[in-house]
């Protein structure tokens, strides 16, 4: 039986700067973020979503509660969906991390899937905890629709694991906007199809048919480091 998974990144936060490491930092949604999520809530309201799950951080739980409101459903916290922890880099910009932790940063830049800063997580560790959570949720909801609210790196790493992408370049090859909608259809652990990715049509400005070319967003490939 096919299970449809709505994968949602939380809305924009009060830190809003995309070039800052804030995976494990618990920050609130900004008013812009709440507006983005309310627009997505209206988009998803007609869908017969059976259950809502979210990373237990404040920004994801608030996002999920806004989305679940029209459905009258509770939100189940799921720690497997937490964002990647950047350890001692939390709160720093990319330039600050590169300046203070030069050699370590260079190793991470070349392979963030297998290397992590002190006190942080590798991409591999995130995939190892997030994949069982996703598969368990799919198994609990055969033939249903479910909504999972998570984070930028976690969703990209999940997609890499499910679809068989090379995960070592996930930061460079996959972008993900706040309050974006990604749809994954699955028949179980061995078969999944990406039906929609990083869609923000619900809050995109009038006339913006496609999103703009991404900026840096912690990836050297897409722009210079910011102060």
C-alpha cells in the first residue's frame, strides 16, 4: 500500500540568516516564518492527513501545530527528525567557523557526511537516526497520508538515503527553503518516489514561477562566506 509523506521544513526563524550554523540551537519562528507556515496550512487543509510528526525543537513543533490545526490532530514529537548538531560551531557564521577552526573546517567542507566538528554529528549519524524514524512512521500508516516537520539537513539526508543519492555532497546539490513542501510516496523500505521537492508556491511572490538561484547557504559552491 502506498503511503504519502509530506516532508516540511520549518518556517523561517528569528535567526533568519541562512549562513549561520544553528542546527541544535532552539530558536522560534519569525513572523515571516509563521506567515509562510500559515500559507502552507491552507494548502494542506483539504488533504486527509492522518498524523503529524515533528522534531521536538520549538520551530518544528510550532510549524507542525499550525499545520495540524485545520485537521484537529495532535503533533507527535519524534527525536529522529532533529536537525544535525554542529557542536562547537553552533551560532557561528560559515566565515567565523572557517576562521576559528581552519583545519577542522576544511575536513568538514570536503566530506560533511563522514566528518563532524567537535561535539557535533556527521551526516551519516543523522541519516542513521532519521531513516529508522521515517520507516517506522511509514509502516504505522500504510495507505495513509502523514506530515513530517523537520529541518534542512535532515530532510536532504533522508532523501539521499531513501532515493540512493550520493550523500557526500548533499549541501551542494540539494537546496531547501523554509516552509517548503516535499512529497515522498512510498510502498515500504525498498521503494519510494520523490513526487515534489522544495515547493514554496503557497507563499511565493506573485509572478515568481520558479525560485531564485540559491545563494551561499553554508555551501561554498553557491557563494562566498558572509561575516
